[in-house]
C-alpha cells in the first residue's frame, strides 16, 4: 500500500505516509470495538435474558456514545489539538474494553458500551481531520482512505478474534480463560489495540493546520519541512493563513450557523453524506451478520466464518478504492457505488421475500440462501469501494479550516445517530419483515446516487483551501488575497 504511494511521487517523504498510517490506527480501534459485538450478541442475549428490543439497545447504545464522542472531538480538536483528542480516545477505549468484558449485569454492560462509544466517536473524527491536514494534495485521497482501510482491518480483526475465541471455547457462551466466558474475552481483547493507539498518540506531531490556526507558524514550518522536504513550505503556510483570514471576514467567525435551516450549507452536505452512509444498512452486516446467517440455517461456526470472509472482502475492496480515488475522482466512484448498493440490497429484499418461518426462525428455500449470501457480499463490495472510504475523504476536505474540527464532529455525530437508529431498529424490523427492511435500505442507496449527482462537486487534486471554495453558495463574496 505505502509502496505504491511513495514510489510514484517524488518529494513526498515517507514520514507522511507513516504518520497517516499511525493516525489511522484510531480507525482500527473504531472498526474493532464497533464490530466485536457481532460474535457476542447471542451469548449476551442468553446471559442476561434480553428481549429483542433490549438486545438492540445494548448493541446500539455504543453508537450514542459515538455521537457524543464525535461532537466532543470537534471541540477538543479545535481548542486543544488533534493529538490530545487521540490520547483521550485511547484512554476511553482501554477502560471500556475491560469494563465491558467484566460486566455483571445488562446495565453495567450498557454503561461500558457507552464509554467505548465515546472513544469510537473521538477516533472517527480525529483520524480523517489529522490525515487530511498532513497530506500532500496529490495523494490526499489515498492517504485519507487509510481511515476506512483501518476501519475494515479492525472489523476483520474483531470478527477473526471472535471466531477464534468461540471456536477455542466450544461456543461464545462457554467458559474460557480464568473462568470467564468466551464472549467476555471478545471485549477484553480490545484493550490490546487501545494500548497501542495510546502509545502512538504520544509520538505524533501536531497538525500544521492547527498550529497555524493558533499562531504557531514556526512549529508548522518545522512540521512541513520534516514531512515534505523540498516542497514549498511557505506556500503551504500562506494558503492556510489566507484560508483562516477569509473565515475571519465572516460576521459569524468560526460559527457553524448559517441561513440553511440554521447551519452553513456545507455543514448540511457533510451531515447528509454521513447519514446516507449509514442508512444503507452497512453496519447491520457487521453487527448482526452472525445472528442473521444463523437465522437462515447456518451453524454458529459457519456463520462466524462467513462474517470473517465478508470482512476480508471489505478490506480488499477498500484497497481498490485507495488505488482509484486520486485517479478517477470522488464523484464517479460514489455514483457507481450507489448503483451497486441499490441493486444488491434490492436482491436481498427479493431473496428474503421467499423465506419461510417467522421472526428469527426462518429458512430460505432452494437457491435463495446462496443468492442472499452473494448479494450481501456484493453490497459490501459496492459500499467498501465507494461510500465507505470516500465519505471520510470528503469530510476531511470540504469544511473550512476555521470550523473543520467542529463541522467534522457534527457530521460524524449525525453519522453515529443514524447508525444508532439503524442498529436499534434492525432486530425488531427483521423480526417483522426482512424484505421490507432491506427494501428500505435499497431506497436510501438510490437516494444517495441523486444526492451526489446534484449536490457534491469533485474535489480531486485540490488543496484543502481550494476544495472548500467549491461549497461556497453562489453569490457569496470570497476575499481575494493580495499576497
């Protein structure tokens, strides 16, 4: 991955790639912590005698923590810096992984899931902002896509560890090390990447954008000189400075508020991109796939294997997205992904319409089982090559530097609230009608096509300061630099 980036762009120091990878470790934790529940859902449900609704709440509550963490991240990132926000996220990850694994009741479990969600929310905001702000424009799309690659890698690691622990113990509900059930060790395993993330955070330099924003231009120059030797450091400083000056000319300096339903139009674009990314139902696959495949006749071991295979597919197609995002551009990939998601989700709805049985005790006759399985993986492919990584790329590009941290925080918070709604509603909706559930996701996938077609311009190859001007409303005055 880094070889193709570094070998093809002279003047780009390998340290940039190293820092981007290090910053993306937060995405790994994000993916790991959010998906580790997949293998534990049924054992948790049995352990605490949970209903469908409470099960959905116990799984989804972390996502409310994510929304709060994302909102908090924007404030911490803009006031204290990107790196301090990373450190806070690592600490929250660490304590929540141990607390969840040792939970003695459902409300204790829910509390620690909420704390872990705060850490996920912080990571979801800080990584794309940090990576975008240290990356040269020529490869910013690929480096920003590392966030999604890290997320997919974390999902894979979580599902693989779930499968290994459940298989070794003879089932997720069986006792394993020190008399603790395997499902508890699934959560405790999160402590390892959390500790690694914390160590990395103490070694990262602060974002040059944040340094200039806070009057530390000499420190920003040193960072640029170290990351991009031979490049025009003064031009980078000047672009950031001019962008900040333009924002200061606004009557509502640094405010997210505007005349579009109370917010600036660009903030709404970020929010809607985030919500649509979740309303297609991607996290149903990563949170509930083991339960879903068990419900249609697969054994627990086979269901876990299918989930691991799906996560590997997700990693591979994310690598494809990284290779294409700076060559083809953002818009064409997003549009193609929307078409693929709508088609595959529609196929899943059709497959489940032939199911026999009720609630979670259903079966797919004939070839419909394999058809549903193939369609689910094609959905993951379509999402993983487009809306998965590229929404994070755009969120790191489109916001003005003065509000980037807070706007990213708000957009990410909206994403987590949308994720919460989908995750909470799925067990109840699935028990009522799987065809209706996946048909609804297909409609949102179709809506995502038209939103990109009419509202999202291309930002490929532009500096952050140039990209943000694409989202200035027509007729608005943009100051011209005299420098």
